[in-house]
C-alpha cells in the first residue's frame, strides 16, 4: 500500500504541480521543456523500480489477492508502460526538442519535429492519465480490502 501511495502521489505531484510550476516560472520555454523532460525521465526510471517493488510485494501477499489475473495483468501493464516511457517516449521527445531548437521555426524539418513532439506529448498525457486512474483504483481496492479484514 505504501508503494502504491508513493507512486500515485509522486505522479500527481509531478504532473499537476512541479512541471506546471516550471513552465510558469522559467521564462525560456526551451529551458522549461528541458527541465521538465529531465524530471520525467528520472521519474520514469523510479517508476520501473516502483513497479518491480510492487510485484515483489504482491508476490508475498498473492493469497490475499481476489482477482489475481486482473491484478497481475494490471501490474505487468504498469511495468511495461514504465519501460515504454523510459526507453522510447521520453527519449523521443527529448531528441525531437534538441533538434527542434537548432532549427528555424519556419523550416519544414522544425514543423515535422514539432508534430512528433506534439503527438508523443499527447500520448504521454493520455497514458499518464490512465496510469493515475489505475494507481488510484489499485490503491482504493487495497484500502477496501484492509477494511474488510478489520
């Protein structure tokens, strides 16, 4: 329960407070974007660790899990999503931004890189929203399970 709460809380903090604050505070959009992506990439690595820790914890409490297939599938999906964030989505956004800042905004290459950035940014936001919902449901079901035992 601790690790679920930690993952949920850190995700919400980063998405709803830290990154928006960076974009409001820094005057350079390029610097804000770079710092935001450093935070996300670092957190993506932490998410891999958190998903592995949750898997180990769940293994030790596997007898108390009601919907085993659903739970393990959900946990595996969170792990895979963390891998995709870390090794594909975040690096692609970072690389597109690096190349973009070297080009004139009117150039065709800049426009293509901006499209790539926007597509991955939108996908990142949607999958992150789904991740928050899944973590919330897992946390809620864990709390509910604890109340049933009491």
